[in-house]
């Protein structure tokens, strides 16, 4: 038995992630993506940013069950650094992260001392261990990694 997962019909990262090599902003479908119709049309020559990305549903099948499948949950999970979880939420479903079982598990991560941050469009929210939230303001250019942010 194998725990290897595949993207299958999911291409949500192709919408939510910025891809500097393609000048693709956040929350827009990549022009090379055909959601539900075969995925990436340039898969074999896709940019290194795409090659290097693997959501937590793909890379951690033990920790994230099938309910976390991005096409179902409307959430793409990433770990930019150790002890950090970044929750990229499809802006068409802005409260997806607040639904169960997602919220309870995210709160559990925060209570274990991990940084848990949500990005819904340009809204950035930190979830604290006590369940409180703190909104953090960033420019789109900062979120996309194109410039340092002057907002905190």
C-alpha cells in the first residue's frame, strides 16, 4: 500500500499561488492551466516555482486526510518554514478555513506553538493559540514576493 497522492482533478494551487516566472498574480488562473481538463499544459517545462511546490495534502497524507483535498476544501496548505503553516484560501470561498474539521485542526497547530496564517485574497489573518485572530496588512506586491512591504 502506498501513501502517494496525485493532484488529480485539483489545480487550485495554479489559481492561488503567485508565479513570478510567469508574471502571474495571486488568485488568478494560470494561463497554462486547464482546471478539470488535464491541468497544466506546460507540465514538462513548467517554471521552477511550480516544480518546487507541493501542498501539504500531497506531501503529508498521514497528517492531512482526504477532507483536506484542495479541490474539496478550497484550501491549499503550505509550509514556508518549519513550525509555520500558510493557509491559502480560495477567495470565492473566504470562510472555508473556518469550517470543520479545518478550523479545529488549524487551532490545534497554533496551540502547539506553530504560526498559522491565512491568506484570503489580500486579507492576511494570524490565528493565535487562544483562538483570537490578528489581521495583518500587506500589499499585493509583498504577498507576491515582488517587493518589501511597508505595512505591518
